[in-house]
C-alpha cells in the first residue's frame, strides 16, 4: 500500500478524486510529521487510507508518509492550489485543527503549516489569522532544534495530549480547545462555540473529500464535548 | 534552524566518531554536543532535519524559494543552494528527492506571489507600440 500512488497521478481520476486524495495526503503528512502519531490520527488513517485492511500502526502510517515522494506532494499542492480561496482557507483550518489535535504544535507541524500557507497562495498573515481563530492563540515561533536548549525544554516529542474519547475532558482542556480564558462568560462561550462550529461544519469542508470531513467531524466532536463541559461549569453543575 | 550536518560537511548518516571529529574547531561544538551527540536529541533533530529538507526542496520546485520569505530567512540552510538557472532539472542526488520526475502537467495559478516574466511582457508591449505607431503613421 502506498498513499496516492495511482490516485494522484492526475490523468485518470476525476477532479473530485484528485482533490480528495490531495487533501488526504497533505493532512496525513501533517499528522505524521511530528513522529508521534496519536490515536485520533491512527483512527483517521484507518478510515481513510484506501487499502487499509486493519488497524494502522504508527510505524505503518509513518512508513506510508515516507513512501510519498516529493513529486506526489508537489502534485497534491498544485491540485489544491487551483481551488477557490475559500476552499484553500478551509483546508488551512483543517490543517491547523489537526496540528493542534494534541494541544501543542510541534516544530515540524509549525513549519508545514507555514509551508502550506505559502504553497496555497494564502500567505503568512492569513495563516496567523486562521490559527488565532481556530485555537485562540498566536502561532508560536517554531524554535530551533539545532540548539541544545530546544531539547532541554522538551523538544517536540514531549507534548501533552488532548484526552482520548475514553477520558473525561477537564475544564482547563475544554477552555483551551474552545480558545476561551478561565473566567469566560456564558455569552463568550456561546459566541466562540458558534464561530468554531461554522469553521468545521460539514457543508464547508465537504468539497475537500472524506479526509477533510473526518478531520472536521473529529474536531467538531471535541468542540461540542468541550462546550458541554464549560456550559456545565458555568451553570454550576461542573465537578 | 541550522543544518548541523551541512555545516560540518557530513551526511545525516554520519557516525558519532565522524561527528566528533568534524565538530572540533568547527565553531558548532556546543550545538553538536547538545544535539547530535545525545542520541534522543539527535533522533528528534534528524526527524526535523528530514522534514525541513523536504520542505526546502518542495519550495524550490514550487518556486517559493527566491523571495525573502520567512522560510528563507529562518531556514536558509535548507534552501537548495543551486540556482535554478544552474540546475533546471530536479536531480536525484539532492537530499529528500526521488527523481528525476516529469514536469507536472498542471498549470500554476496566476498569482503575483509567483512573479511575472518581465522580459516577455516588455517585448510584447514594445511590439504592440511599434505596430500602433506603424498603423497611425
């Protein structure tokens, strides 16, 4: 199995398939780029790798990304780059959401987001704006892994993860996921919840194919879970 | 991010002995000692190195390497050194590339970001002006 070996060649498949496979390849590169593939990313790969026959191991997923050569990645960027600005911006939202799936953005994810923003004609200003909209924070500088201090501070491997679906979401995590401060009000909660739902609603990402829909749906699930946690707290029912 | 291997004149597959030898009097001994000579740090660094190498090569392919972009400022070690005029075709010897590949058939989106072909535009403008002048005379 090799990602996109036939479907990204661009001459046979129809446009919809080309776009869907381009989005999938670029999102998978982002998912695997930190070398630390979490459960949601493996679940994502399970459902959307074309020939996946069983649970995909982290090693297998990373191997598939390594098997994707530069030509296919370039073709994927060119296919997506020809789409409307709205769709490209929507892809960037998906990429930001995926990069923040485990709360912190890794060095490689940071660089890939910056690269995608340039390669898709969106630019760094739009990336910073979309990053802030989706995460409520400023896009951090990536740091320098060529300096010993980077690794002494944890590097990109030791990152706190978002809780899996089996774990309860804590209030602080819910605030982070909704890009809200700890002293948020009910009106701020409702406003941010509405904004994030619009970013990840299925109608907005449907044109990008199942991979983007899956990322958006997963993010939406987490947003709704976080909304209920914060709502319960504000209503006096939190633990 | 510095490409420590390139600065030491080594490949990422270099042994610890080769790294230690190259690091002496290189001016990068502190970074080398804290990154490449610590196995966990080196593994993480190598992963970042591979990603930046791929990004640098893709930026070159997509003509996103000429302008003073954020990337070329912060990661100039990873911008392929050869100018396109000197190396018009992708080379299989460049790190991270598997080639040679055929040129993509898809056309690029017209965009100011990619730059304009000013010599061709100048020739067209001069030609139109001369034709207009000839007709009006």
